[in-house]
């Protein structure tokens, strides 16, 4: 009996130590000071918009403010920011509080939950207890809401309105996006790490392309590299890579199939490395066999357009200035391209900042980051080329070291 008791005690000690070690790994990605600075700036924005209470519905914005790193946006949840309080509240499904306690900087007293009985029920809605929890913490009717969040549809709005006075609710979409566009040193460090992962994954995917190889096996090599990362930097995936294959490959947002490669095909890789949800995107087109003259023409058009934008990006210019620089270099090639040629990138890939298009007059600032994306998706033409860049005091700095040459496998 004593021997058995000693073994049980030893197992318990190992279990506790393993749980403590795991908790050390699952910790907030940033310092408490950085999270609180984000909320302080948000409260300033709220005051300017006449908002006392903000309901943050977008999961990446919840992560931005608190560090919460669960993937649970398919159920009702939010972060609650009150004008007079330094820290937000998290309101989650009960089991998801177990994701919040190790990843958020908030104390457990500010992580609230509703019962599991509200999940999967056609008779009950979790927005009712969420409304009660909000009402207990604020009496203000000057409430801002992220109206376009995935989790917040018409039924959700109606249910929450039954608990709260939403007759004067203020549309708060884009408020946090404005805060996310200029990156902190810590955010930039994560994006640079993600860039190294993306380079490695792109190389691994390219090496797998050969006649007879299955598209899904090429995709598996990319995914493996994205998750494994580098020997120094662990990876992860917050968005699946796209890799249309064809002659030409011209569909922008499809994945892989189980078809086998044939000579003469091309693959348009658009991938991103991730660190703590921060993305560094990278795109390249890879040809299997000698590219056609038209494909070489598209490559030169995309490269020249990319380089023109790269040279134009600097503090003080606008996104529209960059878009016009692209057009001046690209249009002489006579290739049709109607989609934008870049956008702000960061937390969860797109972060809601400026786009490189002629009607976007966002002024570019140091430490903004952009996905400079030259995507050609037309009936008879397909090509993609992109890199993620950081804006420095002197211009753009690429976060990729991938070759910019025409990529061909034989």
C-alpha cells in the first residue's frame, strides 16, 4: 500500500510539473504593458466616437486586446471594453475559458463564461446570458459594436438587443483595425520570424513539384514546413495556403486536388508563415517545364510592377501614390489586372488597413506592413508574385529572401 501511495504521489508531481511546463509555453504573446497600451489607445478612439462600452466581436481583435488564443469564433463570444476600466473583460463559452487562462494576460476574475447548455440548442441563445453579463458591468446606452464580425448576425443582434438597449448602438467596425496598422517592435519581430518560415515552406513546396507528383503531396510538404517552422522558430497555421494548378493557373483562392502533375503546368502558391497569429505572406508561380513566351511576359510585368511599388513605398506617400506607381510600370505590358495590388497585413493576415488602389488615400507611416501582391487572374492569364514588406524611415524592407527569378522545375 505504501509503495502504491508513493507511486501515485510521484505521478501527481509529474502531472503538476508537466501542466506547469505547458502553461509556461502557453503564455501571452506580448507583455501586459503592451496589451494595456493597446486598450488605452482604443479607449481614446472610443471617446472620440462617443462610445462608453465597446463589444469586440472579431476574434482577432479579441486576441489583439487580451492575448486570447482560442479558435472559437463559431460560438457567441466577445471582449468587453469599458471606458473607465484599464483592462477588458472576456466573455466566452464555459469550456473556452480553459483556453483563455493560459494565453490571455487577464486575471481569471475578468474571464467570464456562460453555461454549456446554450451551445447547440434551438430553444436557447447564448446572447441572453452574454447580455446579462454586459448589463451587470455597464449601465451606459452608448454602446459600440463590431457589426460585421462572423459571429454576429441578425439573430444575434436581435437576441442581444432584448437584453441591452441597442437602439442607439454605434457601428465600431474598423476602430481596432486603425490601431493595428502601425506595428510595435514586438509585432515586427514576430512577422520577421514568420517570413523565415514562409521562405522555407515555399522552397519545400517548389522542390516537391515534379511530373507524376500529386498536388496534395505538394500541399502536404508546404503545410509540414509551415507548422514545423525552422530549427529556431516554431511554426503554425492560421490560414491555409492556396495553390491553383493549371495551364494557366488563374483561379485565385482554391486549394489542391489529388490530381497528378503534368509537364507544362504551373502552380500559383500564396502562403503565409505565422507567429502568434501574425502573418508574413509570400507568393510565387512555379512552372513545370519550359514556360511559354506569354508566361515569361507575365512574369516580367508582375516583377516590374512589384519593384515599382516597392520603390514607391515610403513614409508620407499615400496608398494611392503606390497604386499609381504600379500602374505606370505595369500597364505598358498590356496585361489586364483589375484587383488591388497590395494591402495592410499583420494579425490574422489582413488587418483592415490601407489598400494599394487609387481611391485609398491612407498615408503610409513607418512600421506599417503591407502584402505587396501582384495577382493576375484572368480567363487566359494567370500569375502571382508577392512579398510582405515593412515600411522603414528610408523606404520598404522585404521580409522575404526568396528568389525573384522566374521559377522553373524540369
